[in-house]
C-alpha cells in the first residue's frame, strides 16, 4: 500500500457524471411540476397543449438543475494536507476539518435547495430532499456565503455544537467527489493520518 506523498494529488475535483445522484431527491418535485403544467396547459390549450407544456416546462426545469450541478461540479474542490481536509466552492462555501477533530465516517446529507414543501394546503405537498452521500464528519469550521438564503442559515445554526469549544459539527461529502473514494487516493490519506476511522462499517475490509 502506498501513502500520500509529494507525487500524489492533494486536490480533488468531482469527476464527470453523477447528475442522476444529485437529481434523485428532486424526482417527486419534477413529477408534481409536470402534473401542474399538464393541468394548466390543458385548461388553455387542450390535452395536447397540456402535454406539450408539461414536457417543455419539466425539461426546462431539468436543464436548470443540470446547469446548477455543472457549476457545482466544476467549482467544488477538496484539499487534503498534513493538517486535515478542506472543501470549498465558487459560491464561497468553505468547510475545514483537522485530522484530530474528525469523529467518524458516515452519511452526509447535503440540502441543495429550500426543503420547504410546496403544494395546496391540506392537499398534496412535495419538496426536494437532501442529496445523500458518504464522507467525514467532525468538529470543524464552516464559512457560508454572505448571500446564503435564510433556510441555509437556519440549518447551519441548528447543527450540533461541541460543548467544550463551541465548534459546529460539519461534514465533507467525499463520495460526492468520487464514489469510490475509500479505495482511491482520498482513502489513502485517511489510512495515513486516521486509520482508526477505517475500522467502522464504512471503512476498509479487515487488514
């Protein structure tokens, strides 16, 4: 087994593909939107017009999601160093976890849009869930953009806090960067600096 050194990459970016995983939490929302467009279009232009409106409208929404995903994919960077792991993106979002402060490997839930459900009061209501990935979790530092929406600030404020020093519990979604991160170079970094984390249910097979 080789370990990270100056010859190995210290910076990781999202590989191509992965849009399906990101779009999965939006499936119910897309179906709801398509039904609404079908009904509205049918009222003004008949069934055929409704079908066309649903296809075009939903396709446009998928296009917006894809554009958002591509911007995230191209701008998200994870950096490994002797001090720990950092994630940053072009929007100004930044997370830092030092090696001693990582508590576990586990599921990371990344909320991409406002989780508030939409729909008629007392009727069908749907919303976009969180994107579920796997990564590292611990007591670290987080910076969010100044123009971050209120729902994001609320989620950040609701995070667990270390009772000893006030640091928030943060998570870095490494499988969102590389689905096979534990078997790749990122996993080697953990094996070098925090091999104890790899003995849990998400870690390497027994050595």
